[in-house]
């Protein structure tokens, strides 16, 4: 089973280049992957294979796969129909179809994910697959992204199914915690009880009905018909919408004894059956008729599996298989009609039966199964449904006769809209000359292979109706094991599938369905006149829009009330909330046993004196830079405290982070006024707020320390670090091994933060890899410093040099000889030190994070000495690519560790002897640490290019334009506005030069008058 999942993952990856190379001819090759999986499943129908792969068992993330008869049935549907749909795509799409390669990859991935969903025994794993199907459905439904209707439908489907899935996850966790196991098979075998369990069942039902489009969460499915027909035929008839029905069928054997489980499923199923069936009678689009019909029949299925007895489960799963066959065949047949005629409107189709008799025959075969006509599988399932529900007695007080009547009325509606579907698509209408509409008359042939897939599925419904023994054998394996002899949900006489059970009440009900359904079809015009302007129960789609609009308005008003655009006010609200609520909780709660002691280390007490002074000064100072320096004093003091408490790693990291943060502050403060006007009242408010936050941290920390009753978990980290992580530095091993998942999340946040900063500064795109010396247009610091810079560059014997080449194109007034010489000496040392920290961090203080910070500070020093062009010379790569490579390297450690047989994000050790180095020992988390190193370097580089180089560029543009204004004032002739000599250098012009030229031309157009330029 893991091999099938892996095969689909690989196929999804290679689908993109394969389709780009072969076009639609690649689909048959891709179809071989799910087809091979379906063949494997077919060979395992008489067994129950299980596979287990340890992932993170401590948090119940274990890949537990189990394929019982129910999972095998769903797997055959998901993989078999998936293979046929992929084959069908060969003739449905053209090679010119936009994003066809992405569509192919998503469809193959969906088949694999759906297989994973139905064989997952671990609830967390099932939920992961569940939500991945929602994401892939969003991508597939929104395939035509240029259409607003597709984007809306995709978003609607994603919101409804994802929110339902989140509710389901909470319910699953409650059930698992109450049962003591996260295995679905264990929960069904030993269902929990209690008040909390009832709420859990409701939440699981919400997830199931959202995925299976059961009222009132049904409205996303008709909207999803904007997707290509293969998506509708697969996701919305055979696969994804069956996931909720599958989950209910899998859990009902253990939960049907609860009225909280059974009654909502039956009630909601009946409402969906009747409401959507009535709505299908009023639609004119063939796909919409099928869509509302799907909602109706999903309600039918939910009633049967929701009852949860042995016989109703047999009937429900038989109908599930029949529905997958005939509904996917009908959707694909409608796709054939749409592609050959160019329309799906019933009013525009006339005479298609005469024009395309083969298409009409196979369409009618599938429709006959949907209507429940003999000898099709749909008839077998519907007969079983009437018989088993009518004789069911364990319905928690609900009359079986009422439920049966609801199923009969729903079947009448199904028969009627099925007749309307067939006749509307294929009969000749008198409103057209010769009984044939222009769309049909001008239609092109469909081709044998295009029609072969729906023909095969329609024929399968006929064959399995006549020969239902294989279906009963497979489904009976599940129902007989789920309801063993002696089970209260297993009757004395077992029902068996068949075409003939004698002249009994179910047969009479079937005849009633045919007669009333035919009469309802004949009275179609009357039904069409009953179109309500406002539906009696409301329009669910408009209710959805109303809910979204309500929350949009609420969020805008809430944001407008709490965020007025003032950063001090926003931060103040956050900090006040942080102070008030915990203090109230502490006052209300217990306050016993609290003890606090001064540090026994006199150095710590001495260090606290300048820290306290700096903290007070940061509150009182008006100068921004002085406030930043004062805050940095407190940060460096904390580093000293760490060092004297035996945490050199933390002290080193604190010093490096504090230094880098101060640099970032200084880069931003260059563009702001030196001082900020503060009233005495505002300063007092800041002081009291700072005191409150400080006291809160102290008191909460004291409570946390005094509340400890057991030994700290950190006491065993040193032993774990050496025994599991093969490293003596417990801090670094914790970051890259023991808690590597936390670290992966943190570096991902760093990457997002870097991207956010770049987006705010650059607005439309990143700065790129940074300007090089070859890109410089020599107008780097305004006209006043140009000539001096040219003298330096063009002096006889002058050489830009290999170190700090960017300084040669800076204004000499901005250069510092001491800083440049110091940088030349210190930069190589810092880079070597960063590599030392990186390689030594597994056993000594350091690591990828500390090494990356040192390398980042080295780049800061080089930028300060050489300017923005020096960054391009130092690292001629885009910061975004460095961040991406780092994240890919860190995340790839998970798969690499698993490949070596170790848990994901853990250590695997290699040892060997080398001639020069001797005995070498390498741990795989070195690659994870390398990813952390690259991400930190990329983050610093991104900050320097956004908050540094970009702001420098803006300042220089402003200075140059100001110089042009001055020249224009002195001499308003056009000649005075010409560029300075040396600007028009040969070679490609940079974007900066082009932008400057445009600004100079704009100044010329102003007429060089002081009034215009102001």
C-alpha cells in the first residue's frame, strides 16, 4: 500500500514534464499507475493487508494502513475509475489546453491521496489525506483560473470542506482520547461513551456531510460543475464526495447504537434526497441536473449507511458502487455531448439520438441504472434498500415506514429527472426544423476511444446487475465481519442481493416509483411553472455569501476599532491585553507556595544594574538611535546572565541576534527623524506598561518554576543528545534532532518574515541578485560626488581590487579608510569562524544558527564598508533562492532519514576511516543544520538588500533629482539638464539607470522652472 502511494507521488511529479513533452498523449501512460494499483487491490480482496511505518508515534503520527473489504471496495472505485478518467482525458482535452501539465499532476495525485484516505487506519493520517483531497479539489475545480466562476466555486468548495474537516478533527481527537487509541479499527471495535463523546459524534458528522455535500452543506457541489468534466466524473461522483459516506460506513458498526449518530444522519440524508431531487427537475444544464442528482443520491446513501445495520449496510454499499459506475458514466457522456455539440443546455439539444445513436445507447444504459430499472445494479441496490429499511426495527424510535416513504419519494424524483435527462438530451423537439437543433446538426463525431470509457462503465452496471454475486461476496466480507453473529445490528434472516425476490412489498414500491415518476415527467411543464422565486427553505448559496459578507464586515469594523494606523497604539493594546488577563487569572487562582530567591552569583547581580539603567533610559530617551542602543544593553546583559548560568550556546546566540537586530534597527532609523516628540504623559504610560509586562514575566516565570512537581524534562536531554543524536552539545542536538520539527517550523517563519519584509519594501518584486560593479552606471551618489569618484576609478594605475570592489563606485565622502581596512582583515576571519561554529556545533557551542548569524554579520560589515554594490560582489545570488535552498535542504532531511531507516528529522550516523583525517563520524542532521545556516544567511542578505540597499537607492535618486533641480534653478536651459559625463557608459544599462533617465527627462518636461519642480 505504501508502494502504491509512493508510485502516485512519483507519477504526479513526472506528469508535469511528461505532459509538457507528449501533450495529452501522456494521459494513457499516467493511467497505468492507478490501473496497476487497482489490479493489486483486486488480488487482495480475500485478505486484510496491513502496513505500519513509524513516523512520530509520540504524537500519534504513525502511518497505519489497513485494507479491509470496505477499503478495498472504495480503493477499487478510486483507482479503477481514476484510471479510466485519466484515459478519457486523452480525448477530452486539446494539446493547447492551458495548464494541462498541472491538471494531470493534480489528478494523478488525487487518485493516490484518495487511496490513502480509504486505507488509513490512523485517524490523524486519515485527516491529513482528507484535507489534501480538499486542497487538490480546490486546484482541480479552479483549473480555469481566468474565469471568476471557477475561482469562486473552488474557494467555496475549499472553505466548506476544510472547515468541516477541522470540526471532524476535533471530534476524532475526542474519540481517540476517550478510547485510548488513534486507530479507527480500535474505536469501532470498542466505541467510547459519555457526554463528551456525543459532541465528538456531532463534529464527525459535520465533517462527513461537508465532504459528501449533504444538506445544509450541499451547495458547493453544484457550483463545482464549473470544473472540467473529468473532474466532475471523478471527484464529484466516484471519489471525493464518497469520502463522507465511506467514513460513516466505517464508523457506523460501532456507533449506530447512539441516537446522536444515527438520527442526524438519517434526517439530513432524507432532506438532501428530497430537496436536491426536486431541484434537479428544474435545471436546464445537463451537468447541473447530474450535480443535484448526485446530492440527492448521496443523501440516499447516507440514510442507508447511517442506519448502520448489517442489511442496510449491504444495500448502501451496493448502491454506492452502482452510483459510482452510472454517475461517472453519465458525467463523461455529458462531456462527450459538450465537446461534440458545444452545449449542455437541454433547450439547445434536439435530435442527438438520431445523430449519435451509440452515445444515446450507452447514456441510456447508465441512466437506466440510476433510475433503478432492471436488470441493472441500480435496481438491485434500490430493491435491497426498500426491503432492508422497511424491515429495520432498531431506529431509535423513528418509524421505518416513514423512512421508507422518504426513500420512495426520493426515488420517484430520481426516476423523473432521469427520464427528463435522457429525453431532453436525445429526443427530437418540434421547435426545430427536421427535429434537429443547429448545435446537433453541426456536431462532430466523438470517436471510438472518447466514448469507450463511459460505455465501459455503463456496461459494467448492467453486467454486475445480472451477475451480482461478486459484489455481494466482497461487501458481505465487510458486513459479516463488522456485524458478527450475535450482534444486535444483525437480523435473524440475512438479506442477499438478487434481481428477483418474489412478489413482495419492495417490488410493489418499485412499481409505484416507476408509475409516479413517469407521471411526474409527463407533468414536466407544470413542474417548471412551480419555480419559486424564493425557495421555501432559503437559498444555501446566498446564505453562504451572506455569512462571508457578515464576517468581512465584522473584521473590518473590529480592525477599524482596534487598529487606527498608529503602531504605538496597536502595540499598546496588545501589551495591555497581555498584562491584564494573566494578572486576573493569577488573582482568581491559587497563589500558595510561591518562593523567589536572588541569584547566588554576584556577577549576575552586578550585570542587572546597567540593564536596569538601560531599561529606564529606553523609556525616557527621545532619540531613536539612543533608545535602540539602550535596549541592546539589556539584550547583551541577558547574554551575560546566560553565560554565567552555564548556557554558552544561548549566550552566543543572544549576542549575535542582539547585534543583528541593532543593525536592522539602524538601517531603518536612517530614513526616520532622529528624535520622536513624546509628551510626559505618553512617557509615563510607556513606563507603567513596561513595568507591567516585566512584572508579568517575572511572576508567571516564578509560578511556572514553583508549580513543577516532577523532574524537568531537560535533565535527560544531555543523555538523549549523546545516545540518540550522537552529539555532546545538547542544545544543538535538541534543535536539529530531538525537536527538529519545531526548528523546521521556526525557520519557515523566518523565511516568511524575510519574504514579508521584501514584499513591503519592493512592493512588486524582489531586488534580485543585487547589482554588480559591471551594472553600475557610475551615478551612485548624486552629481556632487561623481567627479571625485571618477578620479579615483580612472586614476593611472588605479585598480578596483578584489576586496571591497563596491567601494570604488561610492562617493568618497561616504568612504571610511579605517572601516575598509578593518573589513578586509576581519571578514575572512568571521567567515572561517562561522564555518567553525557550523561544523563544531554538534559537540561544542555553535551550530548552523550561530554560524549563519556570524556569516550574516560579516556581510553586514562588508555592506557598511563597500555599499550595496559590494553585496552583489560578495554573494551574486538572489536571497530568495538561498532561502529556498535552505528550506529544501532542511525539509529533505526528513525523507533522507526515513530512507536510511531512521525516524524523520532524526539522526543517522556514518563512520569510516580516511587516510589523512583518520576516523570520521558524520551525522545526517548536519544537512539539516546546513539548511538552517543558509536560511539565516539568506534572511540577513534579504534584510540588507531591502532595508539597506533599496533605501540607499531611493536616497540617491532623491539626491540626484535634487541636484538636477538646483542646476535648473541656476541655469534653466536644457543643456543644464543633461546627464553628467560618464553616465552613458557602454554595455547593458541597469534598471537603475533607466529609471534615472526617465526622472531626468521628467524634470526637463517641467520646463526647469522652480515653481514646476516644487
